[in-house]
């Protein structure tokens, strides 16, 4: 019997109450989860953060070259020896699951109001009012910088999230310095031109419950991210896929690493040398997947476009228009998620 369209305020609650029943028709993503190349997963770049931050010029230079190659060829990599304590990552994941396990009544005060710059938003799917098809995900989205505002429950969550967000900002800053060097620029060129130290940081906690028909739905569709760099950790349950050379690659992170991908603003400032990568979240019918995603970007009112010093050095024309990060953020939110990217809307025509 065909399933009907249903309005759902929480996928977690729906999944727990409906068991193995067919999923509603408005969650059918109408795609085939195929064309996945597991054999390429082994070649996903691994970047050693301790080498990138080494005081030895030769070691540092080699690490910068490897970072640039990963950004140019893949647009994402696994970061090891990053200095974020494993115990902190585990506690953050534990508290994130505890938040989603709170009764709906206790989470009502954080309900998504549809405003992208609301400090705290709890909801489901991606942006239901603009969607024809919904996604099998509940989320908590928080703006954690330049001002840190965070839910006051469960106890201890705010403190753990604050420490984690601070450490990720430090890692992001060092990576952006390395990326700047890999482009032949001064290490602080992108940091200073984007006002990164007053930049926006978003933290999202995604919960993907087991789906009785995982071949029909998606946790998140193909999309690229806003900002400079996205950092992801998960609870050991796979589901992230990244598009590489036209094929979907299963990302199976190595222990205690951060999965990092290039965002739209880094593609813009690099004038297309480093691409913002398409990725998606697939589902399974057995386990709940939880991921914590942190996006670091420029200041909201900063004008972002190809770095002028890079254009001068390479004697290139800009591929992208300059636009305030705030305005780009809204363009991306309104464009709906699809294989197309918001970047295409600010790209100069050939």
C-alpha cells in the first residue's frame, strides 16, 4: 500500500512510534543510492595537523603542499593529530544525543522559526516551508561565534560545546593560514581580508534515526556548505558520502579524526582553485547516526570574493562576484538543496 504525505515535527518521534511502517510519500527522495565507489575511499587524503604546525620549515612546507593538493583534488580530507582531545569529542557526542533524547516539551523553546540567523534553532528536515520533499533528519543549529549562545540543557552541554567550538576555531585558523600559503599568499592574507577573527561559526547537531526504507529517503541531499571550512565528527555510524570525479564515495573516518571539507567562500576567495565539494547523508534501517558539524566562515558583513592579491599574482580575472557573507548565506538558504550550488548564482558568465 502506498504511503501518504505526512507533516512531521520530529523524525525521531515519528520513527520510534511507527516502527517498520512505510515512510510517508513526501519523504521519498526518488533517487537511486548507487554509483558508490568504496574502493576510492581508501585514497581519501589524510592531513597531519602536527606537521602543518611544525616549526621545522621543511616539514611545514611539505605539509602545506599536501594540504593544497588535498584541497585542489578532493575538496575534503581527514585531519589527524589536530589537538582536540578525544575525550572532549566523545563528551560532546554524548551530550548531543542527550539533547535529542529530551522530551519534545523540553525542546519547544528552541523550535525553528525559519529565520537563518536565529541563535538557536531546533527542527526537522532542512527548511520544510521551501521543500517539496523532506529529509529524514532532526537538527539543532546554533550560532556559536562571534557570540556564543547555546541551549541550557541538558546540564553541561553548553560548557562542552563552548570548549569544542573554541578549539575548532583555532584549528580552522591554522588550516586557513596553511591554505593561504598553499596559494602562494602570505599566511594571514585570507584571515585578514575576511575578518575571520570576528567570523561566523555555526554548530549543527544532526540526528538520523533508522529508516525502514533507506533506499527511498535521504538524511540530507546533495549540497555544498557555506563558509570556509566544515568540520565533522560522528558517533561511529556511517552515512556521509562525498562526490569525487562524478562518483559518490563512502567516507569512513579513521579513529579520532576530524573530517574537513572546503566551503563555498573558500572556493570564492581562491578563485575556483579549491572547490567546495558536494556531499550528502544516506540512511540505514538499524542504527541512529549522530553527527556534529561546525562551519567556520568570515564575518557576516564582510565582502567576500576572489582575493585581489591572488588575482594579481596569477594575472587572472575573477570567477565570482563579491558579495557580503550575510547576503550569500541567505541566497544559499533560499535556493533549496539540490545538485546546483548557490555559488552558481554569483559566478560570472563566461
